[in-house]
C-alpha cells in the first residue's frame, strides 16, 4: 500500500529541488533543451504522484470502478503523449536555432537528439 503522504512530500520536494531556469530573450539552443528536460521530469513526477493517488483510492474503494476504469493506464498514456508533444516541440525549436545560428559548426556538449 503506497504511503500517500510520503508520495506527496516526494512530489513537492522534487518540484522544489528543480526550479526551471528562465529562457532569455535571445535564447541559446541549450535553453530549450534544458526546458524539454525540465518538462520531461515534471511530467514524470506528476505521473508518479497521480498513480500513487489512484492506487491509494483503488485500495480503499468498496467496488472495482477505479480498477475497471484502468485509470493508471490512462494516466500513463495521456501524460506520455503530452510529454512527447512538449519535449518534441522544444527539441525542434532548439534544433532550428542551432541550424540558423550555428550552421556548419559541430554540436556542443548539451546536444541531445530525440529518437
């Protein structure tokens, strides 16, 4: 049985421990890559916390409505799609800035191509 208070505290600590850095007016490609990584981590933390909340409720529900609704799978699918959309958009922006600004230059240490 998940300790829902511990799961909540872990969620809040994870958010507080990794605040996002602002994106500059003239951003570097790394700014958008860093934002993609930040959003990816945030969505994973939200997914874990929601899953813990659902599991806790399902264990204490008198029937099987939560289990039958397959909420855990719905959370994973929906947030997985959202994570892909957000991070993919940021990565495309980073790539476009790289191409426009650094055409012909080798990629730096923060370069991260998505599969």
